C-alpha cells in the first residue's frame, strides 16, 4: 500500500469515527432522558416513584397523617353555629397545601344538620386552628361537630420551618365587659418584609381545658419589623370564666 492510499484510508477512518460518534450522540440524546422527579420511574436517589430522596414530595411510607385534636360546635344564636377545630401536623419538615376537609353537624338523635367543605394549609410541625363561622343549623340546640380529612389526596412536600414567615404573638389580654368580652394581642413582624391581610384565630378555654369561645380576625398590615394589634370581640358573655387564651396567626405556604 503506497503512501497516498494509506493517507486516504486514514482520512476515511477519521471521518468514519466522527460520524459514528455523531450518530451515537444523537441516539443517546433521543433514547436516554435525564432522571427527574416527574418521569414516573424510581431513579436517582428516590425511595419511591418520583418521591423521597432529593425529590420534593414524600413517599407514603415517610408521611404521618394529620391528627384532628378536637372539633367544637359553638352556638352563636339565630340558628347559626360556629365551628372551631385544631389539626396537628406531625411531619416536622414537610407541609401540605390545600388539605381538603369536611365538617358535619349532627343534632339530637344523630340528626344530620349540615355539611361544610373547604381546604386549608398545614405548615411543617405545626398545630393549625380552623375556624368556620355562621354555619346554618336551624333550631337544633344540642349540636355536635365532626371534622374529617381526605388523607389519601394529600401531597406532602419537604419544607423547612425556617423557610416560613410568621408574626410573633405577645401581650394577650382580656378586656371589655361581661356581656361584650374583648381579647387583644400584639403581633410583631420580625422580618424586613411587610405582612398584609394576616388571618388570626383565637381559641378560649375554661379551667377544665374545654373550648368555650373562638373567633377570627384579619389584620390588614404589619409593617416590616413593626407591630399591629389583633382584636376579637363577642356580642354575648362567655359561658364560663376563661382560663387560657390561644392566639394563632395562620401561615400561608409558599
């Protein structure tokens, strides 16, 4: 084989190698996909299909369902009933948005009065009060309320509590007169970003720990590193003397 023939052979060999490398790259790009948390396959460091590990959502085995601590019906007159409940999230570093709930009111003899549905957010490791006012209850007086959560529809996602912004509560006081009680608290914004339209729920308990009153208000604004008052009022006396007052701002999840 002379030099010219060898040179052509080497050139063709180089061209062939380049073409093989090109087509191999195209085939790999076409038929191979980068693993993601939404590809329907357990890959990467996932502990389940598209969950666990570095994925945002928790697998079922890693979740703890929310616990309903109490549900209380409080008659407010004129055929209306307020309902307050408390829900605990035992997942210290996971949250759930738009948690669906159903509240069922029963009267004497387990007579079904009313059903109300809605949703709320559960921040990580938090106990969240849920307040639903003015549910139509007719002339029934002995009313029981039950809250259920469709846990199978929840999507828990990893979230550090430090990622949330919430006002701090201090200086909770009771005032007013017996027939028109009043509760006030100071909300402090520890961040450099103003808070707007902050929902705040208050739960009042007697000496036995039973819930005797509840209410909700919206604080229009809390300036950055500033304070604002949350005020709750009632048009009738508490059924017994209050012994404990819990004021809780409702945290919105990102």
